[in-house]
C-alpha cells in the first residue's frame, strides 16, 4: 500500500513555523501561576516568602481539615412510592420530538431526577441510536434560564390571572382571527386539540413555521404525488447514494434514522466488502460530505444546474428522454462528478437513492423525477409511511406576517417558534407583532420572540410532560413525565384547554384520545412502557408520479440568479442545529465534527481563498489564536465574523452556521455567542420558499483579530500511522494488506505472544476473570459526536468554557479526531474516536509517583481520584493524549467552590444532572475514560445476585449505547461467544489493528480499518504543495 | 573502687535496659490472639441474640459449656437443630426452652463442629478476659466496660510499669553519678562540678527523643483519623431504640432497611413503614430507656413524635395531614469518592449487618461501630471468603481458581483474589 499522508489541519500539512514550535513544545502553556509568581519572584526575600506561604497553606489546610465534621442529614420519604428505591435507577420510555426532530428515548431517572437519555432499541426507526442534541436535552431540563412562572407584561403572575386575562383578550377580539403559530408538531392528540381550538374560535388558523424549512420538498411532492408530505427514505436498501447538498448524517430531516440505515450499507462482514457508494455534491464541508466516497463542490447557486445535469446524465445512461435547455456547467471536476454519479445511479436501478437539501420546489421536482427514473419508489423511498418531520410552508408564514402588519390578526399564540430570531426578516415580524391585539408565547424561555409577547405561559420541558408523536404514518411514540415539573410551568396543551374554557388536564385528554384507539387502559400502559407502537408488517410502496420535470427544469433555467464573485451559504451545525437549544453548554462545547471549533460561529473559507486574500499561513491554524476577522456583506446586511480556513470549502463560497447570536436573556451559555445569520436567508420570490444562501456576498478583512477555540490540533500525532485506510477494491483483492505491517511487526516479537515477548518485562498482569475490550469500526463511525455528549452526561464530565478550551483544558473523555488527507481543496476525511485505550502495559501507570493510576485484573487502567496529587506525569506520558486534568473546580465539587463558572454549571439546579454513581472530580486531579466502570460494576452485581454468568451485551458503555451506527462494540474478551471476541477473531488477519501498537502499550481498544468505496487512483492523492 | 565502679556499671546497664523497655512499651498495641474466626462467626450468626456475658434474647453463653449435660457434643446438636434436642425430651433442653419463654433458637446446620468450637473458644476468651479484668486491681480504675475494657486496662498497666521503670532508672542514674563522684573524690581524682540533670545533654537528648516519638505517634494517628467518626453517637430527632426493635422484638433488619438487599443504600425507612406497626402500637411498655447521658426517656412520647411526623392522629385513628419529613442525623458517612453498595454486601456477599454495624440490636442510641476506614474495608476483603463454587456467576471465569480448588491447592477463594482490593472496585 502506498503511504498516505494524513494531516489534522493545514498548519500540519504545510508545516508552518508556529506548528513546528507546537510540536517541539508538547505542552502549550507555562504553568498557570501568572502574576502571583512574578510578584513572588520580585519580592525582596522570595525564598523566605515562599516558605511563609507554604507554612501558612499547610497550617490553614490542617486547621480546615481538622475542623468539626459537618452534620449530614438523611431524610427519608414520608410515604415511599412503591416503585422507587433510593439508589436504584428507574427507566421510562419517552420521546424526543421537538421542532420535528424525532428520537424515541429511554430516560434514566435516579432518586427522582432524570440524569441520562438512552435511545429506545424497540424503535425500528432509530434502532436505539441518539444524537448529541438528544443526549444533551437532559441538561436543558436543568437550565437556569428556563422560565419559572407565567408572566403578564413581563411580570410574574398566577395561572388564574393569566388565564383570565388571555380569555378576556380572546373574547374581545371583535372577530379578528386567532393564529396558532408553532413549529412542526407531530403529536396527533395535539393536532386534534388544535382543531377543537379552531372550532371554538371560528376563523382561527394554525400556522406551522420551521426555522430551517423543508417547504420545497413538501410542495414538490404535492406537485408530483398529490401529497403535501415527505416520504420515508431507506438508505439501507441503497447501493448507490447520491446526495445533492443534503447533510443526511448530520442535520437533514432525521439524521439519527438515516445514519443508522446508512451504516448498515457500510459494514463489512468477512473478507468480501460490498459497500454502498456514496457521492456528495455540496457547497460547504458537511458531515455527510466528509463521509462520502466521492465529494464534489459547487456554488450554492449552481445547485439547480447540478441537479438538471445529473438528471440528463442519468437519463442518457438509461436511454430515457432528457431535459432540454439545461444550463451547462463549466467546472470540469463537477462534470466528471456528474458523470460518475450518473454511471453509479444508472448501474443500480432499484438500489439507488438521490436526496437533495434544496428548499426550492422545482429542484425537488427534478430530484423526484430522478428517483422515479431510478425506480427508487417502493425500494429506497417509501410512500406507505410518509413522515411528519417537517410540515411548515414558508408562504403561510409570509402571509401571516403580512396579515399581522395589516392588522388582520387578532391574536397570536406562539408555541416553539421563535421568528423574531430565526425568521429571515425577524425585525419585520417583531414590528408586525406590535400590531396584534393579543400576543401569547408558550415558549420555555425568554427568547427573542417571547420577550415581545404580552403574556407568557411557559411550557414544560419534555421530560416533565405528557405527549405523543406520530413520526411516520402508522408509527406512534409516547412521552411520559420523568420528573414532577420543576417550576410553575404548564403544558402548552393545558393552556389551550384552559383558554377553551375546559379543565386543563392534558394527561386526561391524552388518555381519552389514545385509550379507545389502543383498546383500553392496559394497552395504553403497555404503550407507555414500550414507548413506541409500530406496524407489525412493513411493506414499502411507491406512489404514482405525475410531476412535470420538464416544466420545473424550464423554471429553474429561467430563474438562474446572477452569480457574484463570492457566494454565501448558511448551514446548520450538528450540535447547535437551528439554535433552539443553543443555551446548552454541552452542545456549545462539543467540537463541530468538521471544524472542531467550539463556542462560536465563524465564516468558513477555502484555503484557496485564504491564499488569494493573503491571509498569513500562520493564521490558518490554531497555534496563532488570533483569527482574522472579516466583514461580510450580502443583501444589504453586514456582519463581522472570525475567519476559519477550512479544507474542502469551494473556492468561491463562504459558509456561516445559523443558530448563534442569541440574545443574552436566552441564557448564560448562548447569550452573545457568535452572530445571528438568519437575516441572510433568501426568499425565493417565485416559489415563496426560503433559500439558505446568498448569490452575491463580499468579504473584506477588517484587520482585527478574534480568538477561536479549536480542539483538533491540541496535540500532534507526528505522522505516525494511526489511521489505516484502504479501498474496497484493494480490500477485496487482499483483505489483510492494510494491517500487514502491524502484524509483521508483531510477528517479529512473538506474534501471538507479543504481549509477553515484545518486552523486557514479561510479567505483566494476570487477568483471571473478565477482561474488557472495545472495538471501534472506522468504517461505521460518521463522526457525529453523540458519543462525546453521552459520555459527558454519564460521567459528569465538566464544561470548561471557551477560554479554557483555547488553553487546551477541555475535559471530554472521548474525542473524535478528524484527519484529512489528499487535496486541501477537497480532502478525504477520516474520523477516529479517541478515548483511553486502557493499555495493558500503560505508560501512564509507570510514571505515577503515588500509584493513583494502576491496572485492574479486568484490564482496566484505573484512575483513583482520591489518591491523585496532580503531578500530570501520566498525562505527559500518555501517547494517546486522552488524560484530562482538572485545572479548576468546574462543577463546584469542593467546599471552596468553583473558580470560573462559564455556563451556570455550578448552580444547584444544573448540578441535578450529575450522575451520583460517578465521583465529581475536584480541582487538581486527573481523569479519563473509565470504560464506564460504574456500568460494568452494576452489570456484574446484577449477574452475581442472580447467580448466573455475565451475559454479553449486559454491560454497555455510554458511548456504545449512544452511537447511531453501532460503530462501537464492547464486552468481555474472555468470553469466546461475545460479540467483541467474535469480531476480533473475524478481523484478526484483516481489519483489526491497534493504534501505536509498536509502543507495546497493549491497548484494550482496537480499531477496524476504514474501507472506502473509491478507485485506488482517486484514493491516493498527493496534497498540492504551496511554497510558503 | 572496683566494687563501686562495678556497681556503677551495672546500674548504667540497668538504666539503658529500662529506657529501651520504655520505648518498646510505648507504642504497644494489644491484639487478640487468634480467636478472630470465632469472633467473626459469632458476630455473623450468634450476636443477634446472644452476648457472651449477659442474657439477651438468649442466655449469656460464657460458662454454658460446663453447665450443659453432654459438654460440647450436646452443644453441637443443640446448635445444629435445637428443636430436635428439645423434642428428644432432653431435660436440660426442655428446661431451657421453658425458662426462655418458648423462644426457639433457629437451627444453624451450616456451622461445622470446628466452627462451633471456634465460637465457643471465642466466648471463653471473652469471658476469661472479663473475669481477669474484674479481678485485676488496675482494671477498676477504667470503667470503659464492654469488649474494649481488657485492652485499655492492659495498656494502663504497661504504662504504669513503664513510668515506674523510668523513674527507677532516673534515680539509679543519679545514684550512679553520686557514687562515681564519691569514688573519684576518695581516690583524689578531680571531678568537675556536677551538672544539674535538666542541663545534662544526655538527659535532654533522651527526653527530646521520647517526646518526639510520643508526639509523632499521636500526631500520626490523629492525622490518619481526620474525617473518621468512629463512635459517633448523635442525638436523633426521635429516640428510636434499635435494642427495642431489633433486639427485644426481633424485627428483621431488612423489614425496615429494605434497600440493603436491592440498592446501594440500605435506606432509612419512610414513615409509612413505621406506621405499619405503630398504628397499633401507640405506647411503650418495655424496659426503661435511658439516653447516653443517663436521662430517662419516655418511649410513649417518642411514639407520639412519630405520629406528628407521619401526620397521624391517634385519636381519630387516621392520617390528618401530609406529615413532616424526619431529619435523621446520618451516622455512617463515606467520602463522595467511595462507592459502597449494600446490595453487593448483603444480597451477594451475605454479610451480616453486625459485621460492620456492630451489636446494633443492643444499641438504644446507634453509634458508629467501625471506623469505616479504607484499611478496615481492605482487611475484610482480604480475609473474607467468597461463595465461589456455588455462585454460577463464577462458573466460566477465574478458571485458575476452579482448578486450584479441584487440585486442593487452595481451599477457598477470598474477595481479594477476585480483585476485591483493587482501587476501581470502590473508587470511580
């Protein structure tokens, strides 16, 4: 195999002087003594002063420690509920169904507090997968910025006062209609309630508004299939996947579902790989693009042309009629890409799927036509189960704003939606709101829209609420409360009931709705327990197609926008998405899968553009913290943002993420972070849909600088072969090729007995009982980051804030390293989850002066917090750089309190999310991945108590459980029947490898080689060298 | 001269010996010989009802060995199945049964004759020590009482001996000096003016060394004990007597502390558990209760407190309000970085409550019996044998031990052999 060069960032590729400096100085910062040490050294008698301080500190500590021990109280229940045993978690099935995002979940509650969200494995839609957003939703329950009581004109009120005032308001509208403005709801019971509400208030209407709209698809499907709906997609049935700007693994429609399906086509069983091929056309570097086999970039305004050309190329290959008058594409590589995609699609009829992220109905009509031509209906597209993920029609919203301005709306009741922030003309909405007689918001926080409403009737968090969801026709999912409401909030549905003059009993309403449908109370309870009800038999079906592809094509050709020199594209980040949950410190601190940047939005530009603008190469990387700031103007609006040079960006496109720039009242974590770029959303005046790009933008450097907190290049891997990758062709010819070098190296030092023979100290450890091992399949990992947040929730991992991330002090126990290779303008990407490798010959263990880290007889590299004295030798000696040091008391663990609370993580309320089974680490101790030892101990205890052997799959780590693609397999390697043992046996000679195996660290985590479905010629690409 | 100088040398020798002896005696710990196993078995199986020295639910055991008709053999039968012995018409057994209000002793077939011997040896040891302590004159000074008495008495004894020896040594040293001087004067050798002992460098050195060692010993101990609360005996909001409930009335510990078998927490029972019985039992008629300070306690009034906390009106015999939470003072506290599971110890390890919590059935006011130090935990993990062969959990792991057991290389598997002393079994 020819050597492939991997690089973490451009600075490494170009080996800039500042990068070389980082490599030389492995540890970035001087010890953080700061001013104190200077003051001390400047003193007259530094030595004596030092001794004085030392003496004082020791005496103070002694006195503090020997003070009387505090009296602790133990307060039992007065009347203990039968199903609660303190210390034993209860699990309740529920559903994350917010703004059209759907994920059935199981909520772990301990002592009455929800502390962890798991995927519900009973669901065939998500198959137990979760996303970072779903994992983090438990923290939003304990958000200090949530509204705690109803308000009238911004002042606290009682529910009685509020109901009276709202009902009076509704009664005195004088015939002006009431409008319910919500985001996409998929609750059948709520829909019925809204219908009843509309009947009660004649003339009322319900407007659905989605911040990131899918109206183009809905309208296109209405035109093509007569249904204003979105079908189910089945990526698992596709051998040929072409995505035209749809980030279906990260943000598009239902990423958890699609990731789970997609991964099924990317798994390798045995020695023959038969992978799907995935080609992505896009205008920015998306998570999906990073996972594609082939990726081609284009300007956002070129998307219609790409779609039309692809249509024609496929039609040509299949001998079907082509569209006339298709605009030509000049870009040679794009043309090649279209040819490749057409060949791929045409050779897989019935096994092909084309998805498109455009919100232009005409583009979607052509895509529908393309899918029809490929026979996708009934195979990869299912019209039997249309989905309810997005329902908003942009024109309805525009009509509403116009009506409000004209004074034609009597009352607006807002639930979930926040148009003042995320409508393309939020200011106009805000002005229009003033002309409405009665404005009520049921949002859960003081968001940009809620502060402008007269009445605020805050909704519960979903973990406090009842509810239901119908994600797809025939699929139902239920929401049950897992905690008594923390504040004086009330379900939106109860508010509606109250304002209809009925008893506000949403639970009763829901039961009345479902009991007859399900057939009684018992069935209802069973449904709640299982969380989901799914059709027993599933058959996929096509729908008759009557779309006018040629007509749509003609429209697209006619509408072609005038292209500017630069185009601006708006995108959603995997963590923050549309910005609804921006005040979630876990999500803010989660590194973006591609840019690895935290706590900000920024403008992504291509390396080519950076060269052109003369941005110093040192500014390409995070070694020089201070990023240039650019002023971007488009459509008459100007915003300044820091610049991030991102490989893979098209050279004439700049990209900015939405979801940032929230008002300070939204919360401490989100307030003032980044800039709001929703005002740049473009209204397509012809189809009245929103488009998420600006065809003409200007970009000028202001000369100022701004620091960005990027985690990826915090450590250097110094070109060691830690990523192993091959192509499908090579794998099928010689499956063992990629790992041969490692195996031969092992062979030289004992082969099977490498563990004892490859060392001067053969008496390592004895593992008489269980031995834990983990396998991570690089082929399945899509880099979404769900594991990072799941780990954070499970293990009380701290949030450190932006300036501490800059100082390399982030605490994540599992990080996802992103490696580029090939051409910086369109690189190939590999994601590698990196966590403590639990080495059996661990370099960290040998250097600890107090034996605070040592080895267990189950193969765990144990970290004992109470013994750690904080020398950080272990961290320095760890070749994987996975150890994390508590520079501060992030959670307020010690009585001395925290030192820097960036996101209210120390408040009593936020601390309710802590997992009591895991120690909250204080300042000055080291920590790292434990393989979720608390879960292992739990599983062992359950087996011991039942008097039976531990079964495979009983002990799961949090990262494994959260993974939507099942990339992580974990278990007891001493059990030959365990999945982990079988996997290792199967891949022994082929894909199995250990990172830095030649150091003889003997990791208990193995990786499986990534196999790309790409021609070897396209796979090995030498990066273009620039002269510095 | 020769006699005198010889005498002087002897005295010097004696002084050194006694000083050395002082040093050795100081840090002396009194340890039990090897009735360790008997003690453990006693606490696991017998302590709920028996005390070696006093009558409790069952009779005091000390001396019973010599009283019973058939010696130890009779005791084996009795312990294995007391009902059978009574049924056999054994006169002594029937008498005993009647004398103790027909309270049947539960059978203990799992105890081997060796185990019973160990228990009896332990009982004998405890009894003998108590007897000795009672007869020794020094013991009357300390009124510590209970099992700790012999140890502290001996310490005192050794202390006094040490002090006496030290004083004797000092006097002898002075005498030696005087005699030396006298001898020298007699022989006309000039001697320097005697230095008073408080300015004598040897004395100062010895005293400093002794002080250093003594202070070091106590300081180290004190430092190690920071944060530990052995014998912590706080006043609780209700004078709840475990002796009355678990001792006299024989209520199973798990009836109230139901979590012990299924959760990491043993659980302090909620008021509704108390009310299961106290709806009916509204007055106290047992033996007079006293606070640790010796003040009498009105048991009936304490039950009234429970009614307040439970929201129960005893006159109307119904709940009249939601009740009030009881703020018990937590006695057994572990640091946050320790994970301790009652379930593991009670349900899997089958450890008796008394092993850690002491003779809880005899406590009117609960105190912390064990020091709950890590050393204490680890010691138990080192010595405790695990039900290895019979728990199918171990059937396909630790094959090494299965083989060694079969081959007879080892006769049992301790918790430590299964990794029970590893850090991350408790710290995570």
